[in-house]
C-alpha cells in the first residue's frame, strides 16, 4: 500500500471540493485508490508513506488525441500548415521500419509520462504510408507495410507503462473489404492479448476526412460494430478545402456513425448546424489547442460546442506539433485562445480547462471508470507538483494557481497505479536510456539514407 499525506489534493471529482487541504490518499496494493480525505489519515500498517510536503497531488493528465511515434520528429515543417507539415513529418516515417517506429513510440510514451500525462489515446502511424494530399484527398495509395509496423507501436506503449487506447487505421483504399477487416482484427486481437490494465481499449483511426471512398464511413461503422470499438476521426481540422471537409459530415451521418462512440478530433472548421447535429447525436470532441495554433488551423468554437452539451476532451496531439508535450502549456493556450476569440474572460475557466484535460478526456474516451480523477476504485495515477519549487508566492486561489502558474519545472513526481514512473524528469523505466540512444542513432540514419538534412 501507499499512503500519500500532507497534500493539496485536487480530485477533479464530482461532489468533491476543488482542493482538499491537508489531504491524504490511500492506495491499495492493486494500484487503485482505496480512500482519500483531509486531516488525520487512516492507520495503514505496512504502507509506504509519501509525504507531499504541502505540494499539489492531482490526477495524471489524459491526452484524448495523441501521436506518440512523433517524439523524435520535432522541428520539421515549422513553416507549414497541416498538409505541408504532414509531408515533412509523415514523409519521413514513410521510410521507417518496425524497429524504428517501436523506439520512436517508446520514446514518445516515456516523454508523455515525464510530463505528467499518464493516459493517452494514441493514433498509430498507419500501415499505409503517407502520400501528399491534393485538393484535400490522398494523391496515391502509398506502401502497405507489414503488420509488425503497427503492432510494434502497441508494444512500445505497453513497455513504457503509460495507459493507452490504441487507435489503428483501416487503410480502406487497399485490398478487399474482407482483407480490410482482417487487418484491423489482427491489431485488435494483439491489443487484447496484452492482458494489462495499462491497455484501456482499441479504437478506429477515423480517416474519412482523407478518403476517396464514398463508403469509407460505412466501413468504419461496420468495424466499430464488429469489434466493439470507438472511433476518433480527424475532422474539420485545417483551413484547406473546407467545403470538401464539411461535405463529408454527411458521410458519417448517412452511415449512422454519429453518437457517443464517434469522437471528432479537432472540429475547428465547423458550422453551427454541424455542431448542433453532432451534439444532438451525442458525439464528443477532442480539442488540441496548442497543435491548432502551431499549424495555423484555427480556433474551435468551444462556446457553442459546450453550450450544446458535447463532451470535450483535450489532447496534446503530436509532440512534433506541440513541440513540448506540456499539459500546463496546452491548458493555458486553450484558455488564452478562447478568451481572445470571445472577448469574455469567463468563456474558459481554469477549473473547466483542467477538467477537460483529465476527467473530460476520460469521459469522451469511455474510460472514466478507471482514470481521469482521484476517486476510490480508480487507478492511482497522479502527479506531485510543488508550487514552491520554484516558488510562485502565496496560493490565493489554489486550483487557479495550479492551472495558470504551474509548469514542468514544478512537476516533481509521476505515479501510475501508485508506482513511481518519473522523478524530477528522470524515468524509472529500465528501457529509457536505450530508447533515447536508439532514437538518436536510428532517425538520423533514416534521414541520411534518403538525403534528408541531418
């Protein structure tokens, strides 16, 4: 058992105070929270005691939209919007092997953990390699890589210790429909065989946005039904070909895809009608404020989206387009964007922003029974954040201070299932040093082989 004491607890839980002073939390041997409260902690014979020393103890962040294989590709396409940036980054991964993508994904997963992100919805780099977009549609089929290219990305997440939902592309332009479902089924079976509480579920990597197949949404819906999957679609993200993007909303509607199992990732270039219809059907949204700014994609209409009742999660997207996978930076960018766009400082509060990046993300992904808040029965995934190192002064409004004034400098420890996985930026994972070495060795070799500048 683990007993956390002397903490400023931020439960992010319904019915709980925003902050519990002089807080304690008892973690069972199975890695789940037994109880929490304020004042004198319960007797816990034999428990390891973690004295937080007055630091914040809050839920680990949940990234509802991530591409963990991109951690070694920062700095590419910095002068590009989405498709040009994809040409730079995914043009690089088109030449990577299963071995390369394993170490890149492990590196990215450990990077998330080091920054307090304990659960992530991860889009694997698809088997079908990237080809440039022309008028909003893939300009060719690319190369269908061996299945190990996808499976090794799941292995990397499992080896890192992060909790994850594994999203796999269907690559619907290659092969018969039976072959498409067979490929997806193999990846889902591999996820199930992991048999670990770190694996939170499998998902469809929604790709209707780029598909030339008019029945692409129907295929995704059949996959969702056949394998019991949720689906997150990159949708209405970029300013390019907006009319074409919007027209594909009807593909999802006609296919019967709209509903709680379909999540719209980004959802920026919307119309009031599209928002209203998605909300009425119960679909959720994943919002990536830092990425949306970095790629000049735009500012999502969170005011209308939230007023209409859509469940909203927050993602860090690619490390290659958030540059630093810092959830505090991501929250502040989101708050600042919304306030600047609306002119209303109440359009996005720190409390709402924190909830979306933790419990909201868990809710939109359907995993809130296990992660996203500090509640009895949930996994003890938490961060220890010290407001006095470096010192920010008195905590006039502790939760607001946590969101607006904390940074990675204040993050001291990260726990998953009550087990320390990172301390002061140093991973406890035995593969961490090797992952760093492999990424620095292998990716420049890929670049050199294809004439990319080192």
